[in-house]
């Protein structure tokens, strides 16, 4: 008789039961399963004749048979992800909503998700439109200085406080003239940010243009002066004072924040012109109609019938059917990496509530 040499291949189908029952819902193809294996464990009670000499086993009673298995699946569908969380994947509709408003106390270089204030959508909303961001703390006055290159003894004054430029050995509130205009500009930024109580502004920018934003919001920042000893001798100023400060006002998108409308996310830039740390922003927006598939962790025990339909490149096909199994995720699920994502599940073969039904059926086809 020739050997039946087999290279195993095939498709795996899962017929998930309604939670807490053995009511089937229909077989679902799980997708590509790179591996599927079974194991059996037997527990026996052995008896030994100990009347003389070496003990001899003279009887053995099988007490328990456990059948388990494991499979891998690289079809990362919402339905398969739901199996990991004892849940179901539901397509959830998002209805239109207009005039929504949320308030955030913000920090620069941070991201804020819209819609998390609703307990029904703690993950937030999607597809937002007509987004308007208002600084309820008041708009900060702002301006800028463009550095060409000053000469020794030139001065640049902010808020009435002068900084003097030196070719070498600068003292307090003196700035070393750099080898390039960029070097000098960054030295000005460092000087201003080292003494915020004197200059009353915050400086930012990684080029020859240094942005100046009043620390305090409101109209008072419009009185902060900018001046140079010799006009255009090494600087180009945005004006004689900062401008744009107000009690409150709508903030322009450009230069202050970015919007991911599809995901409903607002990112405050690292160096916004009209936003400071701890400012209170009111964000008004509308929500458009949409839908998304959501899996919510429910921690239910996942049971169902499992069927393997063999399609071997070599060897006789044998289909396997387990009328009742319990699935549980096993090992790590790498959300990020350099390999295909793969989910691993352990299965425990259970006895069906139908007494005449066996635990495993193998059919050669």
C-alpha cells in the first residue's frame, strides 16, 4: 500500500454561536490561515500488581481526553479582531449634527480629538466640517523681526528693553553677533526667551525670521514696542508694535493649527502665532453623516463550530469538523512591525449539548 504523503492546505470556517447559547449564526470564512494544528492529551489511572518482585502494570483506565488546537490567521478583518475581544464588529452610523462646540485648555504641539465629550463616542467623531477655532482666552498680539546682520553696538528694543550686539564677550542683555544672520537670529531668540518678564514676549522660529508673540493675551499686547537704533541696519521689523491682540477672536488655520477633518483631530502647532500654552480654545464644528466599523471590548466567551476544508497540493484531503469549540487569543498581536500581522488563537474542543454529537469528525474526500 502506497504511503499517503500529505502537505496540508485548506480553508477554515467559523460558525460563531450567539453568546451564552449554541445557536449558530452561519459559517464565516476566516481568511488565510498559515497554520492549523491539533493536539490531544490523555489522562489515565494505572494499576500495578505489587505482590512480588518488580511491579507490573496490569490495568489502565482512561479518565480524561482533552483535545485542543491552535491556528494562525493573517486576515486582519474587523470580524477577526472582534474574536480577540469577545465582541462583534458593528457598522455604526454617525448622524449629522450641527453647531457642536467643545472647549479645550491647550498646550502647543498637542493633538485634540473632537467628540470625546459624548459618552457614546469616547473615541471621538469623524467627518467634521465648518470647523471654527476661537481663542476664548483672547488673541495674542504678534509680530516678527527678520535679521540680516547687525554691527557691533547696534541695539534692538522689545517692550522698551534694549539688547546690544557685540562682536565678542557679550554681557547680560547683550547678544553675540554670529557668523551668519541665522546664528544671530537664534541668539536673539535665546536672549528673549531667557528673560520673558523683561521682553513680555515669546520668541520662536528656526530661521532668520523670529516670531514674537505676546505672553499675555488681549489688547495689552498691541502696546509692546519693537525698535532698532538705526533703521534697517540689521533688522526688518513687522511694525513699531505688535498687533492682532484682542479679548477673543477666531484663530486662522494657517500658522496656528492643522485639521484632520476625516478623523476629527486638531493639532496645535509647536510655534503658533496666536496660541499660547494653557489658552482656552472653543472649537465649533458640524458633523457629517458617516459610518465606521467599531469593535468594542465585551470580554464574552467566544464559542462556535469550526470546520476545516482541506485542499492539499499533495495527499488525500481530509475535512475536519468540530461541532463546538471555544476560541481564545494567544500570544502577542503585533500592531506594528516589519512582518505581516498575524493573530493566533487557541481552541478548546468541547462536548456539544446534543448528547449524540461527538467532538471531532474527520471525513476523507
